[in-house]
């Protein structure tokens, strides 16, 4: 992805040629198409169990257990949601196909597979709030249940705003310098 502002230009690539990428597999306080909302802290116990066992949940293609396509070297909860850094296994045909589709922009969705351990019903919003989940897998998908769960998109949203502010600051500084030299 390339961002062009009047005073600055940055190229941003969330997908690298080696098959590595990052994004958010789930975002807190957003409701998905099934009426579920992940709450801060809901992944912590599961991630701790996976780390203790020495592995992260598998990376699957479209939630298909017969199509593992890579690994998640980094998987953590932060203030936004479940952040992941993935590594496609490019020796696997489906992973090469996924890589090509990600590069072209044909797919960008991330989706979680889990078992609910603890949840509460929010009567006001009419959603199920997930308090604790057992994370089974994270998939690259065409249609994520949570439309904002994407490769790179959420990660770059804050950067986009920062670059916009930087561009404005450069414009103001340039204008002040021009006035000072008059």
C-alpha cells in the first residue's frame, strides 16, 4: 500500500515476499456477524496455555483443518484486540495461493476459530460478550465474520492518521519559514 500526502510519501507493505504479514484477527468491543463481541482479556488464558505448550494455534485457510498454510510466530492481546504476525509456509501450494491472493488484494480477512469458555448476554446491545475463549485457530479468509479483522488494515489505520498529522505539521512549518524569510 502506498500513502501519498502533499508533503510526505511512504510505502507501506504489510505482506512481505517471504510470506510474512501482520494484522488483527479480532478487535475488542466490535460485534461480528454472529452477534459475538470479544472483550479485553478474553484471549489471555488461552494464549498462556498455548505458549506453555510451546505452540500457537494453527494458521488455516478458510477455517479448513485440512489446509494448514503457515504459523503464527507472534500472537498477543493488546488494547485493540488480538494482534497476529503470520508466516505463510510457501512450500505448501495453498500457502502460495494465499500469498498471491493477499498480494493482489483479493483477500485480506482474518477470522478466529474458538470454543467459548465464558460469556455474558448484553441485554442492551443484544450481543454475546465473550469473556474467555479457548482459541483453536486463526484463518485467512475471504469473508471475515468481523469485517474489520484484516491483514494490515487496522495496523495501518493509526499510522495513516499519524502520517496525515505529520504532513500537516510539515505544511505549517514550511508556511512559517516562508513568512519568516519575507
